[in-house]
C-alpha cells in the first residue's frame, strides 16, 4: 500500500512477527500482494486497498462495536480502550490496548484488572464478529511493545 514508506525489504521483515501465522491465508486471498511487495505494479484488486489490521473501540455496556477506519496511533485515546486484530479467516492474536485514564476499569494500572477486562472484551468481540481468537495480548498505555507499534504500519 501507499502508507508503507520504508521500502519492501523492511516491510516484509516487520510482517514476520505476528503476521507470519496467517501468511498462507493472505497469499490465497490476495495473490497480488506478493508481487506488490517486490515493487511490481500488479496490485490493483480491491483487497490491496483494505487494511490488513482492523481497529475497534471497546464499547461501554451493550453498545455496538465501532470500527475505526484509516486509523493510526493518534487514535489511541487515553480515556478509551481498543481492540486491534488482523483481518483473517484463521485464528488470530488480538491486542487489547487500555488507556491510562480509561473509566471502564476500576484501576487501569492493575494488571489483573486489565487482563480480566481484556478477556471479557475479546470474548464479546469474538462472539459479535465471529472471530476465532488465538491469544489475547494486553497492552496498557505507556507500556506498548515494538510489535504493537508495528501493527499500525501494517494498517
């Protein structure tokens, strides 16, 4: 896509982390992607314009899951919590990001609270969206691993 500015070499390296699990699915659903990463001009199908990652605000109460399109790291509001998940038919790891001032938790600093909240949110998300979750990765504001930031580059 046009959002990656580091060149094809580093783009494929950064995808070797969490994305490597679903690589076979990616290739089948979008054969043009391989050519694209090598710089060939074959990626004119619809799937190329789509994000490989999906970003949802975790709703309060029984509200709808709000997907945020064209997201970037500026969309991580400190007063909210979000789910970041790869588009795939396979089981996928799901990241739950919890802002430092998120009011849906008694104490966003409490690791156990965060994990309980995240598991509950992911369960509701999986049921609502029909997603099979491979694992839940809880990320709190200020403690984001590099792998988490890399997901925004895949978007």
